[in-house]
C-alpha cells in the first residue's frame, strides 16, 4: 500500500482516528515526564543557575518552530505537484502551531536573556531570525484567511511558502552577517566539555520528543477539523445552489 | 513589451497616476525622524543610513498595490494573459515600470535628503549606489506580493504584511553598504550580496509572480 | 482552421457548473451560447480562452488563436482612444488600426481620453480592439451590453466580415443579431449534476 | 518545589508563559474541532432528511 492512499480524505480520517489517542497519550506522557524531571530533578548550572531549566521549553519549541515550517514547505509542494487536498490542509493546520512554537521560543528566549545577557531583547542573530520566522507564519496565515476560494488559497499560500522559505534562508545569512551575536554554539553536542551535560540532556530529549508528539497530535486534530470544514463548506454551497 | 512599458510609464506620470506620491512620502519620513529623535547632528548622522534605507523601502511599498490591481480591475490583466506576451514578461515589465517610477527617483533624491540628516561625506555616493542597486529587488519582490494579492478587494494591508519580511535581506545589505562606507570599511561583500540578491530576484520571482497571477485570474 | 471542444467540464468557485460540453467550430462559423443567468456562460468562455483550467475534457485549437473580450473592456482611462488601440495593436504585433477605427466610426473620438467616453463609446472601443489582434477566434461575453441598435448593427457587420474572412466567433448573448453563419448552443443541456457528489473527494461519505 | 535561587521569577514566568500559550493553542484547536463537527452533523442531518424524500420522488415519477 502506498503512502499516497492516506491523501484520500476518508482514509485519512479513519487513520487519524485510530492513531490520535496513542499519539496524544505519548505527547502528554513525554512532556509531563520531561518537564517535571527537568524542573524538579535537575541541578542548577554552575554559571547559569536555575535559569537552565528554561532550556526544556526553549530548545524544543525552537526546534519545532523551524521543523514545522519545513513540514509546511514539504506538504505545500506535495499539493503543488500531486494536488492532494489533505496535504495542503495539513500545512494550513500546522501554521498556527508553528506560530505558537515560535512565540514560545521568543518569549522564553527573552526571559532567559534578561539574567544572562542583562537585557530582555538583544538583536542576536538567532533571536532576530525567529522574529522574522514569526512574521512569515503571520503572513502565511493571513493569506489563507484572506482568500475565499479554498483551492486558490491553497495554491497561493503554497507559492508564498516556497518563496518565503528561500527568503527565510537568505535572511538567516543576512542576519548573521549583520550581527555576530551572543547565542551559544551547538547546544546539544555530546562533547561534555562543550556544555549541556548528561544530567540536563536526558530530560531535554524527552521534552523534545514530547513536543514532536504534541505537534503530531495537534496537526492531526487540526487537519481533521480542516477536512470537516471543507466538507461543511461544500455541502452548504450545494444547499444554497440547489 | 516596449509598448507595455511605455503605456505604464505614461499612465504613471499622467494625473492620478500617483507618481511623486512616494517621493513626497520619503521626504516626509526623513523630515519626521529628527522630530522624533532630537536635533543632535551626531545622532542623526549615525542613524542616517538606516533611516534613509527604511524610508525608501516604505515609500516603495506605498505604490505596490497599483502594480497589478488597476489592470486587474479594468480587465486589462485578463486581456494581457490571453495576449501573445508571456505573463512572465508582463511581470518583468510591470516591475521595471514600478522601479523606473519609484525606485530610481527615490535613489536619485536620497542624497539630497541625506543632507537633512547630516550623512557624513563618503556616504553620499554609496547611498545612491546601494539604493540604485537594491531598489530593483524591492520592486520585484513587491510585484510578487502584488501578484499574490491581486484578486483581493482590500489587499493593501495584507500586501505589506507579506512583503515586509521578504525585504529584510535587501535592507540589511543595502544599509550595511552605506554604514561601512561612512566608517571607511570595506564594502565589497555587502555590495556583492546586494547585487546577487537583485539578480536572483529578477531571475526567479517573475515565474512565481506569473503563476500567482494565473491562479488569481481563474 | 478548426476548434473542437470535447466533453468539457468547468467549475466556478469550486462548484461544477457545466459538464460534457462538446462542439466544433469551423472557419467562417459562429456559435452563440444561450442559457439563463448563472448557468456558466462566462465560466465556459474563460475556460476556452485559457484563463481557467477545465475540470475535465479538452479544448483543441491552434496556438495563439484566441482574442478574448470579457465584461470589462481593458481600457485605460488616462489614455486616448488612439493610444488605447495602438497599445493593443502593438501587443499583438500589428501596426494598422484604421480597420478598427472604421468599423465603429471612432474617427471623431480618436483624441478623446477613454475617461471621457460614454459607456456605449467605451464598449465600441473595446470591441474594435479585437480587429487589431489579428486572431482568428473571437470570444465575446455579452458584447452588446450598453450598445444602441445602430451600434449593435455595426457590431454584427464587424463579426460578419470577420466570419467571411475565415474567422470564427464564440459569444454569449441574449439578443438575436441576425448573424448569417451563427448556430445556437443551449447550455441548459449541459448543466452539471450537483447530486453527483462523489466527484469531490471531500464529499465522500464517512469524512 | 526546588530552590530556584535568585532567578525564580524568570524561570517561573518562562514556564507560565509557555504553558499558557500551549494551553491556548490546545484550547482553540479543541474548540474549533468541536464547533466544526457539530455544524457538519447538522448539515448532514438536513441532507439525510432530504435524500430519502428525493429518492421517493424519483421512484414515484
């Protein structure tokens, strides 16, 4: 059986109904364990003190913020090439989740930045890049909201997603060029000397995977809603006409 | 093609074409900034490159919704889409007309407005060069946004929301050129990046824009 | 020169309006589409003109064949009548505009701005535009709106001359213009069946 | 409760902000899911009411 069969809305609805309970349970369990472990049972960092606990929110949300955009790019391109409605509706469903993740990453980054760098907001390249990413999410959602015909909206947002991705990458390099920044380097390196030791690492991985499952739960749920909304709109339109 | 360019330029400079509005807007932005930040000439000189670039960028944004929308409303866009001209070519001409009537005049008057902000001596030449090199990218990216929103009744605000994030790299490299010129640093890298950005935008975006317009016409 | 439309289906706003439309048009023939408002005349014309994709079926015609005249005339208010015509002529790679000027007695209006024309005069200019395209297939969407009896006659003459010269015309109109070579196609025969819900995958049961 | 030291405000506010944003996201997702499902049920019920009637009409004819 080919993966494309899930592009059939009815099949997708059946599939997502079976997996949703498992995925959502995994998300809840992993996030709870990861966050509780990280919050209550990890020592303070010798330089950063207790602020290191913010990492269990900051890093997973930032990772998701970028990966969700990539997922939207992929599903949008699948729509452009193969015209599977479920694919582009998944992109539409993912955008608000991505925007929220970006916002969480920004908020936790700013709160963390205050004690570490002495300021809430620093035009640090990574922070700035996330701000730009947030604007991209807003633009993408606004374009969806502004267009009435769902297929036209799907096509135009896909084009925006593709062009936006290219510009997001260019912006990332431009911002790096513009300001070198204060952020830590590879935060997840296994190299013990390069910070983030095992004690912090284990709950962080749990939290990361948990955020991944949370995204999966939400995106499945929201895609189901979008499919129902499409069916609802189609039925209503027919009622009006006939 | 030339006929389309000449028609667009003629319409832009005729009464009601909105030519000059962007220039006036640019002037007002530059005049307002000292009221906001105070009259100290050293402060103004420091921020002048950024203000001039941001002002030019906003002025450029102002006239973007006219690029395709007028032709969409009066049916010309339908007719152009069924004409022998490739729609990609129409996009290029439209963006070129926008640049000639907005970007180029902005680049030309920017050095004059720089006097108001006490831009240090070496900056003037590079302000003009960077704007002349960067505003074509602004026009083309803006035309892409205009193509995306051409079917919408009130697309103006959405257009700004879509286009402004795309302007980030152009703004960064453009303003950096002027800042480095003022500080007598090497400007080769940002200059090359800006030129590359402009070329890439003109090479790739006409296709995306034409695709967006075709979708909007159906 | 022949145009053939086979089993064409088209949709407006995601809703199928027409299905199974088939007809052929030879050089020198005209086809008039009839049907009540909302049946999908404009949608069909735009689909054949290539402005929107068909949901099924095919349109076969030589390349660069269509000149489309929709509800809007595509005139620029800030340009004169002559400038408007010359612009479209050069878009289609033509030089001569005298035939277009002559067909609708536009000579006295040549220097007038399109802004200052009446609705009927604008329409005349918009229709005369087709003469500078040099394209064989003319597609009209309600061409006689805001034309008086005299100008409707001029329009019919213009189309007749075009047909005699081996051209073709496809139009949606409610009035009978007495075109000699015109057939009529009643679109109510092709109204899409909305109860056939399964065509749209979102309307499958069990969603 | 672990001793958060001098950064208690920062850490707690970071958790508060993040968790409330997540709660907001989950809340709106569930809310919209429910309302769309309810609306769809209504429309489908209406359609099912009409359908047997229409079938009957065609049979009679």
